[in-house]
C-alpha cells in the first residue's frame, strides 16, 4: 500500500508541479495502510508521516490524492 501511495504521489507531483496534501481512502485500504505502518501510532502521527490529511470515504474504490488550500484535521466522509 505504501509503495502505491508513493507512486501516485510522485505521479501527482509530476503532473501538477506540487505535492498532494489530501489522501482519499476507503476504510479497508486504510486498515491495510495502518497494518503496513504499524509502528506509527495514532492518526496525528500517520498524517504527519504521510504529509497529507486523510479522508475516509466508502466511495473511494482506490486511494487517490488531491491538493487543498484548506488545512483540514481528521476529516471523515461517510
């Protein structure tokens, strides 16, 4: 999961000229990401590690990235 996120973050930056700061991810993929990064405890630490806010969405079949000028904190979309 982490290698996929790095790949799409690099693609995003190449296309737009800046890094993404928002990750849209469904709960199943989020659990997979948490398992892969189990040494990182808590949502704040995970957000800082990724450098992105995390938006949980049941509508996201695959993780995707965006950029937002708004500094979100722990947004959850249901």
